[in-house]
């Protein structure tokens, strides 16, 4: 474990995550017909979510913890750089989805662009510094994007009421980052989202903390990705023993 990666990851992600309220407040409200399903209460405005007392320090604490875990799992690597930049947006998406059951395209679309740009930029810089360009990380990133995105798209087509299309969009971003980090990270990160969503979602349903008929899946996808990036290799190694 690299102490520099852990401390640096916590500091960078924690500081960046203090911007979560601003990120949420910057999201425009959806069209009225998209803001709530029939029979549901009106969607909580993004401005009201951004103004929740204590959101900034709690987001910073969550971001710092996520950054430390990412640093411990990835070490001083280029995938760590990509993951740390996306932590504040991931927290903002988790908060929004948990409170509204929506994953706004206005956040996911820029996250796509930033992720692609970061993956390409870090790969190029790494290749220049190493004196050679290994295309394996890029191939893994593409496989992650196609595999995770394709899987969620198939699930959405089979049962659209069981999963929002925002989950499909988010899966592509997560697949890119997970694949760029490694095969083990990709497998554990994608599967972990389903496992955590099923187990923790079921527990929260029993405790009546979420609607048993349907609950936001985005936070579990993001948590699964965090597990994959921070512990993907040890998990796979333990399973293969």
C-alpha cells in the first residue's frame, strides 16, 4: 500500500467533494413530465437538495474516505488520477438519485467526456514517460464500456420499469474507469453493484428505508465500482484460491 496514494487520494477527493452542493445546484430541473412518475410526489428541486444543511462537509468526508480507499487499492497509477477526478460527480449523482430516483443526463454526459479525455490523456502521458504505448489499458476500457453498458442496456430493454435509463448511461462511464484499471476491477466493480443493490437494497426495504417496489440503483452501482477499484484484485485472488 502506498501511503502517498492514500493520503493524496483522500486530500484530493475530499477537497473536490466540497463542491458537491455547487454541482447539484448547477443541474437544471427536468421537464415536468420527467420529474416524477404517476402517483409519486413532485420531485425535490435540485436547489433544495444542494441547500441541505451539512451537505458540503458530509460530502467532503465521504469523498475523503473514497479517495483513501482508491489510493489504497490503485496505488500511484494513472487510473487513480481518473477515478479521483470523478469522485465529486459520483457523490453528487448518488445524492441526487437517492433523493429523486433520477440520474441527470446533464451530469452524466460531461462525466463521459471527462472520463474519455482523462483516459486518453493519462495513457498518452504514461506512454511518453515509459517510452512505449501499451494499448492493453485502452482495450480494457473499451471492453468495460461496451460490456457494462451493453449489460445494463439489455436489462433495461427486458424490464424497463425495473431500471432507469440513467443507470444505463452511468454504467458506461463506470465501465470505462473500471476497465482502464484492470480486469479484476472491472469484474468485481460491475458484479459488486448488483450484489450490493440486491443485498443492501433488500435490507433497506425490510427496514422500510426505501420503497420495496423500487429504489434508486445508482448509489449501489457507484459503491460497487468503488469496491472494484479499491479491492478488485484481492477479491479475485481470494476467489481463485
